[in-house]
C-alpha cells in the first residue's frame, strides 16, 4: 500500500500554531545582509517579539528597529514615524541597507511606504549629501501579517531585494543559492559542498555569520555593533549576472524567478537537500547548471553517511514510527530521509499549506511502500490529539512541541525553528551528507537513550 | 548638568531628557523623562501593550484558555513566552486536570485578509465556542484584541457578553491592542482594570481566616512566589489570592475578601490594589522582597500588621541562618564589581541598593523599559551620587554605556544579553532569571551565585588569542631579533 491521507484542519480556531506571520521571515532575510538592518513599520511588539524569538533560538544579538506606531499613527497614518525612523536609523547606524518591513497595522492603515521612502531619501540627501545618502539602500518589503505565513515573508523579502538591488553587468560564473529559513550550520554545509565543487556562490541571504558570530571584541565592529559576515549589497547587485539560482525551498523561489525573468538567470527549485536522495539531486542539479564535476571527496562524504546508515538503521531504527512536524520544505526532506533509514514517517504535519509538500509526501509514501497521514495547514494541538490515538516511537520537530512530547511521553528529536530547550542545533547542519550524519546520530542516540536504555540496557553492552 | 546626551544619540537630542545623572543636591523633580513614546527607528528594547497584558498579567493563570484575536503572529509569540510555572492545585483541594496548562496552550483566530476586510467577529465567536469545547476543563476564556482587531474595530465586548451567557462561563475581552500606549505598561493597566471590573467581588472563597492576604504583582517567575508563600505560611498568614502567579481564575474573583493586599510588582499591579482598597476597603501595603534586608524589613511590617511579630522574626532568623555564610562568600568575591541594572520596571530600584550594601558591588547605572515617574523617584532615591538613570535606553546607548562605564556585569533581558556578550561583558537575564528564583533570602543567594558564576567564569579571561602569552619571553625574543637584525645590517 502506498498512498497518503490528507487531513485538513477541522476547527476554525488555531491551537499552538506551527507558523507565524510574514514580518518574521522578512526580518530573518534582511539580517543576512552585511550591514543590513530590518526596520519594522508597526507596533513595538512586532520587532520585540521577533527579536526575542530569534535570540532565544540562536543565542545571538538580533538588532531590529521599529517605527513604534501608536494611536496617533492609527488615526493619522504612519508617515511621520516611517520617515523619522528611516532618517534616525540611517544617521545613527550608517547601514548599507534598510529593509522597511510592513505589518498588519501599517498595511491596514494603508501607508504609502514607497512614497514615504522617497521622501526620507530626499531628506537624507539634503542632510548627508548625494554620495553618502546613495550608499544607504532602502528597500520596501510588503509583508501583511494576515496573508500566508513567515515563509511568505521570507520570500517577499528575497524578491524585494533582488527586484530593487540586482544590477545587470558582466557575467560572473557564480551560482545564486536561496537557502530558505535554515540555520547557520546548514548554510555553512552548503558553502562546504559548493567549495568542494569549486563553485563560487552568492547566498541570498547569508545568515550563517550574523546568526552565529564569533565573540571577539577586538575584531567586532562596535558603535554600532554589526555582526561579522552577511551577503554584501554588491553581491546582491551581482546576483543578476550569475549562471543560475537554486532555491532550496519551494516557498522561497520568487527571487530566483524574478532574476530569471528580468536577467535570464536560470532558476531551479529544490529539493531541500536532506538525506541521500535529495542531496544527490542537489549535486546533480549543480552539475547540470554549471557543468562542474562532482568530486570524489564529496562522494566519500556520502559514503560515510551510507556507512553510518548501514551500521545503524537496520539494527536500531528500522520500522519505528516517526511523527514529523515543521515547515513544509524541511518536513518533506526529513520525511524522505527517515524513509531512507527504514523508519516509517507515519504522520507529517505542517502549519503552512503547500501543494508541493503534498506531492513530495506522495513520493515518500511510494518509496517506503506505506501510507502517510499528511496534515496540512494544521497546528500542534491537532497533532497532539492525533498522536493520542495513533502513537509513534519518536517525534521530530521544533521546541514548540516539547510539552506535547513530554506529556505524550514520546522522545523528541529537535530540528527547525525554534529550538530553544537544547543547544547547538543552530550550529549543526541537517543539510547535505554531513547533515544526514548529524540527524542519524541524533535519532539513534535518542532511540538508545529513551527506548533501549530503560528496558533492555544489556543490549548496549556491544 | 544633571542630564546627559550620549554621543551616539547626538542626532536625536530629545533623548537627553531621558538620561539623568544623580546629584544629591538636585531638586526632587529632576528625574528622567519617562512613559512617553519612543523615537521611531532608535532601536528600542520596548514591547507592546498586548505583551503587557498576556505576557505579564494573565499568562500566569493556571486554569484559563487564552484566545488571541489576531493574525497568527501575536498568537505564536504569546505562546509560552514567560517562565511562570504552576502547580495543578486548586483552592477547593482539587487538582486541575491538565498540568502546565498555562504553558502548554495558546489559541488564536489566525485572521486572514478577508477577515480584515469583512470583520473578524464571526471568526472570534466560532473560535471561542471551539475553545470551550476543546478545553471544557478551563474555568474561563480570556480573549485579546491586537493591532489588527483594534484597527478594524471588532466589538469584542459585545462578543464576550453574548458568549458568556451562551456558554455559562466567564469570557473576558482584554482591549489592549499592540499600538496602545507607549509601552507594555499600558497592557498591565488594561489587564488590572479588566480583571477588577469583571471579576473581583463576584465569588466567595471556600474559607477565610483573619490572616488572609492578596499577594499582588507576584507572577511566580521561576518559582519566586513559592518562596514567598513559604515565608508567609510559616508566619501563619494565608495567601488567599495571588495576582497572578500560580493562581486560578476564581482567586481573582474573591480578592475583595482579603484583610490586606501586598503589592510586590508596583509597576504592573498597584492599580488593582488601589481599586480594591477604594471599593472594598481592603488596605494595601507596598512590599519589597529582593535581598535579605528588604525581605526582613517587609516580613516584619507584615508581621506587625497582623500582630505576628514573633513569627516573622522566627522566619527571618531561620532563613538568615541558612544563607548567611554563602552570602559572605559571594560578598567577598563580588566586592567592587561594577553593575548596570537594565530591568523592565521596578527591579532597577529593588536591586540597586542591596547589590551595593549586601554584596559590596558598585551600581554604576540603572535603567528601565517602562517605569513611570514614581518608579524613577524610587530609583533616584536608592542610588548613590553620580549613578546614571536612563529611561528606555536603545542598543547604541547600551554600547556607549559599556564603553564609558565598563561594567563588570549587566543585568538585563534576553534581547540585550547576547549583544552585551559580544562586547565581552557578562550579562544575566533579570526579567525571567538564569537559575532563579531570585526573590527573598534563598533567592538573593541564587542571584549572587549566578552573578559570581558569570563574572568569574574562565571564559572572560580567554577571550583573545595571545600570540606570546609570556611577556618576558616575548621581550627577550624581540631583543634577540633586533640584535640579529642589527648585526645583519652591519
């Protein structure tokens, strides 16, 4: 039997969401820009809650500005707040890029963000002169909170960045990679793979250093503090001249599509390179797009993961049921890998709706030869209720499910965003063969600790 | 010049009136300007009114369902935001059937574009009905307006009135959309008034004693309440209601039956104490339990009120015996360490003096996100000459303070913590703590211990790579190289 059973939300109310609103995704993307600052046009909660969430997960600073909308703005509009906000930020922080991110309130008020940005730019030119003010790029990013999810916000930000910043010029033979909302460890793994293939890349945007920065006060940029790294404004401009764009996630493909339409940069989407087959496909598509060879060293890394799978999966993992939840892109990738380990991803659950996700789960179901319950546009409470009736041996997902796992007494292997009750998860990849190795270790050690150790500890003697 | 403008804020000179350097001879009115709107784009650490009501006041209650009427973000962020643990114990001796209920679930209407256009009332009604069905155990349903619902003008009061009757269960609406008021303080205010006006005086407690108190503004952060409760109970005092740490919905309904209200967090909860005093003649007393000295003083004052002076002395003596030696150790270690306290509200005035007096530290600066004038008066009162008092410091100012005042430690929030670390200074989370509780006698030792563990952690001495760690050796090499170079040039 190989089929999927799509289960849609049966309630109106959402209980323990598996998603958040658009602005977070945009703030995430802008943080990956060298000297880029997100400026949220909304209430203070819109920046503070996001900073709180990002700092909880990454244990890093998260410098996000806000226009502090209050009652007067609700009545008269946020013009004054936005213009003043841009100018204050530009003068005091001297950023290279400000991403103006809208919210539910500024969208409902109906502020003319593009017009206000122009006025602010004119005033900056008067204050700083043409040359200095030109260096501060100000990009409008429309992210109404009541449309779709944070993943759409990330996509909208990426699309706005390339739409406004990409500049055609000489071809650069680089490859653009849109990684999606992944961890620093994942971006570093992508760079490692590209490095082994001798490919130069423009990562749109590179959050690896900003969200995992060295503590070196002697080298840090202070007053204002800017984290190391990030994609430079020049690199974003140069993305129009690359050979191709690979967007690892379906939800984050608009930027690549814009570059294709406007500048003829080939656009390729997915799959999210988790596990063997998805990573293989990623390497093949890199090869097809650029013509480079896949080096032996990389295939040796693949061999090490295969070795671990051969050693561990039949003995400890095979046949065990797993529940997986998170964003559609990562969840689909993890489900396929779990299938490659001989485990059974019996239920997968996402907060965002996604057709591609459903299709990818059909593929996984065919591959593993058993049915999968696919919960789309659902929430964590629905998964909890489901698991009460249909137990599994392992759960995989973010820390928001930690109390559900605790009270269901199911061990939880963490991945995705946010993970705040364990450490190191932002630093260790899940992407690529090395990410697979990390995941199989996490899964197996969890099974050994939670399933073997308490009941049949003698099996661990050798 | 009592007011100071930081270099990093020269482009926003309005900031000057928010930053005051204490001079004892200054008139009493010289205080930082406060509780006013933040300058847009200045990188504030402040939050919104919704955070103030759900994140501070109501989120600690153990037996109610929260329905956030918003696009999905506010619901996601309202989930388990704070560390306020609860026990399942209810006042009637029963147990609430779902443990950790307040940390486990958050509900929301997940408003879409069509709701914004056509109104969200229908969706809110349906959501409340479903909430009641999903969690029939819950003793009340609290709903929250947000920026979106404030702007589109959904009449939540009408909805909750209708559904309270239909469900025969209390359904409340907290009207504190994110944009209202300059800080989260507006949300505290709305939370107090909504709970007072709708609940207090509507139920009677299962039993009363002559020693019943309301413990107001105590949210049980990391178990603070449980420590305080143990002191009070040992004295023979009964905590009839807490507002709102580890409390249940009904406790709020019978707050009017206490003999005395004790106000712990005087920023977020004095409102309800005053309202109860005004309407029900229950007097209130401001209390401060941070540090051994304030805890002792305030237990004595409570003892005096109830004629339980001896009992108070017993508790004080017992706890002092337990913590004295440890505190001595930490005082020796923390002596002279410079500290900057950046709290949300009152902890800046709670802690400034105890850190100096009981631990020998040097409080170089205090600041707050959302304090009002009365809080800054207390702050000014308790700091020494020359201490900086800052309202709503932004992150650039934070950097300049570190550069100028070189604190050995900063007590702040999670948003500031990692920035401070990047600048090479340790930082402790003072809103929700590191390894609390931090209140009372044992709590003060926990705080001292965390401060010691941060300040003395070996990492701060290992920050930079030393190419030549032995300077003598280093010099001799340089000399030798010089000599060799000189000879070569000959």
